[in-house]
């Protein structure tokens, strides 16, 4: 009986013992791929479960429909007041199959990315108000916004430089991007290659820990989104986004690259994933990557493998459950 009690205690979420929800800022492009939709939906579900506190959502794309698409999902999940920041100049523009459709079909208040606050200033405002070392930033798009945050100067919001503000307020960064152990394809897709200068700046200068999460074969092993094609989801923005994006793919699922990053940001890698603590993420000038064991950068860690004995399809089922929970929370 004693052993059974201990097992049950291990299965009880830490939040039941008073752990506070993880303070999260999500930075997304919300345009070229649809897993951003799934990732933001997962984050809202975790917030509804009391595991996450969504402080803001930043948009790294110049596509004017990306920010209102974010607002559509925030509104759907009962959190229309979440601040949304947008890159304003010299960012990356990605076309989108679904962003404009969402913005014009479902309720949202932002209107367009041009009308949203500039992301760097909003980052500084949000971070300055938070307790020290309390915020987790998770990037599932280009690193433009976080690079500009690092380069920002002291202002009326905070007397600290961007790098000092990050060092004081951010616990760690979770960055989805790259295919590991090596990605040398220079075609400018993904999250690191469209704005390689920002990627190199963040990877080299970010003052706190960075947990990188991979795509490619690793993310493809977790097929999610099928749950959106159930009849109960027929009129949801997530269903509309996935079915619009997947036209021509002849399937009703997609990879889970961005969902992995959100999961790791809120719950950590366990029990599904291994974390590689040794090595460094080397970024070439064109944004391609190679994970090198030496030199060992103590700030860098990598999640790109499953824990021993984990069935990726079981992870997909658990992820799908987190894509549709709906509730009003913070």
C-alpha cells in the first residue's frame, strides 16, 4: 500500500502542491505553417488548467493578418485581453493560407498587425512588471523580436538595457527552430533562416538558458490535429485553419514542432522527451545549424529525442487532448 501511495503522489501534478502557473510570453509568426495555431491552442488549454499564465503574444511576421489571427484564438479561448505585439519594420514577411481567413471569419479586435503595439516596447513593458527570473519566453517563429529586445536601450519603461532586462526578468528561453544534429539546407524556410542575423545574435548573446527544440523527423513523429476534424470541432477557428492549410496534402493531421516547444516551456521535457545539456548550437551565417558537443555552452540545451520507451503516437494522443480544451482563465 505504501508503494502505491508513493506512485499516486508522483502522478499528482505539481500545481496541486502550490506551484504557480508558468509566466509565458509566446512569440509566433502565425503565418506560413499551421502548427502555430495548434501551439497557441495548447497554451490556452494549459492556461485553463492553471499551468500557464499568458502574459502576452508577440508576432514576428510582417503579414498584417498574423496578429488578428492570434487575436481570433485568444478570443475563442476566452482571453481577448491578452496583449499582442507585432514587429513593425525590417521584419520577415511570410504568406499564409489561413491567417486572413481567420481574421475575416471570426471575432477579433486587433484589426491588423499595423494597429498592434510594437513588439519591442511591449516586451519591455511586460518584463519590467514581472518578478525577477520568473518569465519563460517561447519562440515558434523568427527571432526578430527577441533580437530587438536584446538590443533595446534604457527608456522610460526601464533603466535597464534589453540584455540586462532579460537577464533580470527571464528564467529561460525555449526556441523552436532547426533540425538536429545538423541542418545545412540553405533554403530560407523555418524559424532560423529567414532572419539569420537575429538568430545568430540571440544564440550568441542571450544571457539566460536557451532550450532549443527541433523539427523535421522529430516533430513529424508526432502527428496532431486529427482531433480538429471531429464533428464537434467543425465550426472552430482551429478546424478552419487546419483544413484550409492542409488543402492538397490529402491528410487530416500535421507535425507538432511548435507544440513541442510550448509543452517544454510549460511542463518541461519530461516525461516524453530527453534533454541534451552538453554542447552548443552553432548557427552559420545563413541561419543553418549544427549541434556541436564542443565547445560546451552551459546556456544551451536541446530537446530533439524521445525519452526511452516513449511511443510518439501516444504523445500525439496526449497533445491532441490539449488542443481542444476550452475555458476562461487568466
